[in-house]
C-alpha cells in the first residue's frame, strides 16, 4: 500500500521524481472524473464551461499533494465547494476529493486527520440538511466514504511508521554488530601486539646478552678457552630460542584459528616467574626473588598481567641497567591486591627511540583494574611497583612509605593522587620500553 500510494519512501525520493509522479496521478484522476461527469448522472446537472473549469482546477492541487498536503487539500476545497454549490454533477470530483483526504491522513497526525475529516463532514451535512432531508440522507451515505478514506490513510501512516521503525532497528543492530566486530578485532590485534612485543623484546634481549657473553669468553683469552662457559652460553641461547619459539607458535595460532573458541593457549602466570628469573640470571644479571604468593590463589588474568609486567621489567633491567647491576623481584598479596615490585640499582641508558613496553604494561594493568606509574629511585636505579586487584572492587590503599620512597622521582616522590592503587614499572631511564 505504501508503494502504491507513493509514500513508501516519503522524504527520500528526488523532488523532481515526486512532482512527476503526482502530476501523472492528477492527470489520471482528471480523466476518470471527466468520464464520470460525461457518463454518470447520479445527482446534479451536467457541468457547463464554469463547471468544467472548476473540475479541472480541483485537480491541479493534487500535483503538490506530497510537498504541501494541507495546502493542496485547501486548494481542492476552494474549487469543489463552489462546484457543488452550483449544483453540478456531485459524483464527478469524488475520486480527487477522496485522494486529497487520504493524503492529508497519511501525511499528518491522527489529530489533524480527525479535525479535517470532522470539518468536512460537519460542513457538508450542515449544507445538505439545510437543503432538505433527502439531500441530507444522500450526504450521510457519502460520509461513510470520507470516514473510510481517512481511516485508511491513518492506517497506512501507522504501518509506514512501524515499517520504518523495523528497518531502523535492523540497521542499528547491523551497525552495532559491525562496531562490536571491529572492536573485538582491534582488541585482539592489540593483545597480539603486546604479546609479540613482550616475547620478542625479552627473547632477543636475552639472546643478545648471552651472545655477548659467549663472544667475551672467546675473545678474552683464546689460549685458555673456557669451553664450559662457552657451552653454557650457547645452551642458554638455545633454551631461550626454544622458549621463544613455543610462545611465538602459541601466539600465531590465534591468527590461524577458525573455530568457535578464542584460539588462545594457556596464559602465563606466576608459576612462570622463576623461568624469567633464570633467563635473566643466564644473561649475567644478579636477580633476587622474594615471593610468598602461590599461583593457585591468583586469578588467571591477574597472574598473566603480573607475569608480563615482571618480564618487561627484567628485560629492561638486563638491557639498560648496565653491568654488575642487581635486580630484586618481590611478589606479595594482602588478600585484596597482588603487589609486584621490581627494583634495580643500575645506571640506565638515555639512548634509543621510545618503544611500547611501558604502554603495554599500563594496558595490562588497566585490563585487570590496576594502574601503572614509573620513576627513578633516589639511590639510583629504577623501581617497579605493581598493585593488581584480586577482586572486582579493590579498596583504596595508600602505598607504604618505602614503596613511595623506592619510586623516587615519580612526581617528586609523592603518590600522584594521594590514594588508590599504584603500579610502577620501569627499569632504565630513557630505555626502549
């Protein structure tokens, strides 16, 4: 019905096309009404030149019925009222009159349709009953057609609104699905980028340091070659490569996964921290560990975030803290949050372009409700303090004075907000993080 009446795409059609369609409709209605005036004589006299002029003029406003529905209807009334008053054939302008009423109903509110219809019916019955009872009875029969076309117009309008709302909801749902898909893709790309950064930065750094150790052993005293030290360095390099290859394979399998699962392998956790420490020690860095936290009591996501923060901090310490540096890793929990503290007494390095290590640590901490801050220690070196909530809601906790003191130059040695959780993660001034 919407398409047949020309209101299927109201407001979206080209104005020239709308005008052309309504002009054709006005011409068709004029031909039909002229045929009725020439062949049927249900009431009134045959139109003369004035009657034909009024009948033709009544069809002209139909050309603008969709551009100005109410004005078009009033223009039709201005022509049809004198036509009927002069006693011309009353059936001739019936089609164009009903089309105008239908247009007013389908384009306006139900209240406007009721007012227009009531006005037309009231004026018509008043005039006709003033001419006699027979004329009034004839007008009552016509009233049924008026009401029918107004009701039809209101029905078409309601159906059009319902159809438009269904289409709008479907389009909105489609946009929501597309946005959700794009968001998931972006999150997965970011996760993979973080994992690859942590893996490659850690592994390549260790391999570079271990290779330097082997080269140093070979170059120091070729005549008294320490074969055991060289073999140990090469074994460390081989073990680092095997570990990196396994993690890289698990990460890349996500990109090839086509099943319904998320394609992720087991997440690293606190039980993997000893391996990180051993790898850092094999690179010649002195590392002390103090941990009273079991992996079983820590949520998987929190354990993975803590593992990656420790990994990045140790990588930076190995790479930038300098020779003879020592690193201390502390893991503890108070039942509400996991505290990860990594400190070194190295000299750091001011060279190198900025990287993504610190950004990645902040993102990992934020993903489980924690935060990240960085800074130097007053006595030298850098500190890492990570506080990751173990529950959905973590109470505000002020860091202990020692932790703030170790954070050093972070905002003049003060906690940035005075309350809340802090995660400090850095090892090497100006380092590629």
